[in-house]
C-alpha cells in the first residue's frame, strides 16, 4: 500500500502540469483532424485503397483541402448530396486527388474509394 501511495505522490505533479498546459491552450494542433459539418453531422473525408484481390484495407489518407462542392462536381453528384456513401474512383479521379495528397497512387494495383467517416 505504501508503494502505491509513493507512486501516486510522484506522478500527481506531472499530471497537474500536463493538465494545466492543456487548459492554457499550449497543446499542439498538429494531430487535429479536419472536421466538416454536413447536415448537422461531424464528418471527415478519406481516400482509402484496398487490394484488388480480396478486400483488405491497404491505406488511407485524410482529405484536408478539398470542399464538398468540389467532390460533388468530380463525382457528378447533385449539389444537395451530403456524400455520406462510399464511392469507387476511376483512375482519372484518383489522379485528381494526387494534387491534394503527398502520396503516389497506383490505380492498377489497388481499388480506391472516397469515403466519409462520422466523428
């Protein structure tokens, strides 16, 4: 029991320091994901690619700098569509996303999808 008390006594100041830094707004926003609100739902748009033989997820990238209107235009969706579904992308559409992501894509090796996750 004494060991637990000593452990907690040593860790408590560290926890208070971390908590106070967080409250002062000194936390880095580098890990903050881009959040979009569509029809009252918080969502993020992702580009995911899967293996062609099977359906294992190979990778994903969060789309940060592309608007819903641009996505609707690219995929010929109506302007009132919230685009909550998963959309399979053609090789030409995959090339379009390369300007937004620092990633090399191979549409002949993988199947690419535009997807939306609720947060």
